[in-house]
């Protein structure tokens, strides 16, 4: 209803041809909020481990908790370059005491 009121016809409902961002939760690990506000629970109570699938603009980007569209090596290189740029902007270099970046898989 809100999307329609603002003239945003490409969103606001799940229909063929419309943009859709959808998160599918794992029901076996997602508790049911019997005595709580459902919206507050979704915002504050859901963890990353509860997410099974993600669709962005109708395209599945996560399936079975694994990225379908992410090139891990490219992402790691981009992260390292970004970290280097941030240190350069600070005019410093990372301390020897700081552990090297570990990308969790």
C-alpha cells in the first residue's frame, strides 16, 4: 500500500516482473516470538545463522547460506586494498602488533 501511495509500482508486492528483496529464514533455528512484537523480533532477534536464502531484485544471491554471486578471491583483494588505502589516509602503517587480516570462510 505504501509503495502504491508513492507511485512506486515496481515494488510493494511479490509479483512477476517486480523488484523483490526477500530473506528466507531457517524455520528449525528461528524461534517463534509468541509474546513479542514480530517486527521488533525480525529486526533485533534474527541472526545471520538464521538466514538460509536471500533474493535481491528477484535474483538469488545466497543459496543454502552460500554466496552464489561472490568471487571470494576478488573480494579478499578488494578488502586488502581498502585497508591499505585507509592506513595511507591516516598517514600511518599498521602496527606490528596487529594480526594480519584473516578472511573467515
